[in-house]
C-alpha cells in the first residue's frame, strides 16, 4: 500500500491501516490534532470523522497546521 503525505510517498507493509486515524497514528505519530486540518484526496475530513474514514492504496493526504503571526 502506498500513501502520499504532503507530497512524500510512504510504502506501507501489512497490516494496512483501515482508517485515516490509523494511518496518521502510524505515519505521523507526533501529530498534535489541535490546529490541524487533514485533506484526503483533496477533500477536508473533519476531525470527528478521522476514525471512520476509510483509507485506500494510493491515497493522498495533505496535513495543514495553523500558525500564528501575520
């Protein structure tokens, strides 16, 4: 299974993650969900749905972190 996160390809071995939350836990273990938005295949997924959202081979994730300043 291959997943692209912020344009970086990741090759996963079995067992594959079933959900977006499992993929994030596996591939971005230090991710702090506060102030973070995640898009799966160009669709933003609300945080409450991360555990329910299925993820498939060739998925593309974009992780956006809010920053302060101006």
